[in-house]
């Protein structure tokens, strides 16, 4: 990639934190540690939000540890955190060539940003609390890291017995996290000296899959019958039956979702668990 007349030899990375959602020191350290396992060392960390959270006394040492740049929202009658974070992400991409992003917020407001960044060739990881994460979140990001907050006192955080399972959005079967180059464990910052919540992570990920010739042939027929369908967007299953039957691709009484499951490199049936209702196109032909 050429940026301002120079060639960028490595993927730039940035972690963007919505401090209005994440302002617990242990959560922030854990998110930073987990993103470091994905992006490596030397990534940018920008923190957006309300000054009452940004400039808490207890967070000062955290910002120093994370080498974070603090970006308070504008002093208006409306919270401008989300807009500021979105503008920041796009500027980082177009001005500095950043192509790997971590967004620490469970807000659905950032789903359009993630889709846009992915269409520009970026990789986007979302960090969210299970309590506020929206149901279809995994549809909009390359990787979703959700965590519960366990109540602990001065005891050590319990070790993770085995790597968390990774749900590939192209497959219904879970794989071990080591297969996507990410080992999930209790972050080293959370130790016996740490008081407070210890995050437990569950990751959903969408590693690339090479399609077979048969998959490509079926996907080509489906897309020809359905019409315009942009990658990473979702269609309702009940709207696809008629065009697929009229084109002769679908026949018989077999459930429609089985047709799409024949092409896991191209389509993901959603939700991953429960009754199938939607289909996401993962790539174009």
C-alpha cells in the first residue's frame, strides 16, 4: 500500500476504545492485552469518551501503561463519542494506512463503520460485554471477543483450563483458538495483587476459507438467481426461496438453509445456533 508517496511494509493497527462503555481498569488492560495478541506490538491506542471517565484518577496509570491518546468528546449538549470514534477510524485508515482495527464497544452504532472498513480491505475486531452485545454482532466483524465479568476479591483470577472455542462464521463447528493464531488466556495484568473483575473471553471469528470448485459453481448459480448481493450483507431466508425455485436451483422439500450450507466459503446461515433465519454473503465470485 502506498501512503503519501511511501510504501507501508507492515499492517498498521489501532485499538479504539469507547470509554463510556469501558472504564474499568481491569477490563481496559484485558482488552489491550487481547488486541496485542492479534495485532502484535506497537499498535496505536485511542480512547474516546466523556471527560468524567477519561480523566478519572484511577485510570491515569492505565493510560500510561497503554500509551493511550485521550480524545474527549466535544462540549456540546449531545454525546459525540460515537461520531468522534468513527471519524478517527476513517482518518487512521486514509491518512496513515491503518488496516487492522480493534473497537472496544458493544454499541450497534459501530456496525456500519465495521462494514465500511472491511469493504476497504481492513480487519476489524470488536470487544464487547455480553450484557450489551447485540445478537447479530458476529455478522458485522471479522472477530468478536465477548466477555463476562466475574466477581473476585483479592484472590487470583482462575486459570483458563483450555483455549476458548472459536466459532468460524463460515462453519458451524467450533475450532480451537490456536488455529487462528490467537491464544486466549487470563491477561498477565490480572494477578493475585489485582482486586476487581477478571474478564473471561469467548471469541467468534471468521478466518478465510478457500472455496472448492463445486462450492463456487453452486454459489454462482445462487447469486445469478438472487441478483445483487454485496459481500458481508445479509438477506432473509424467506425472501430467497421464490427466486431460487423459479430458477430451478431449489427443488423438493429440503430446508432452504441446507442449500446455502453446501457453500460455507460463500454463505453463512444465521444465527449460528437456533432456527435459521438469515444468510450472509461472505465473498464475491
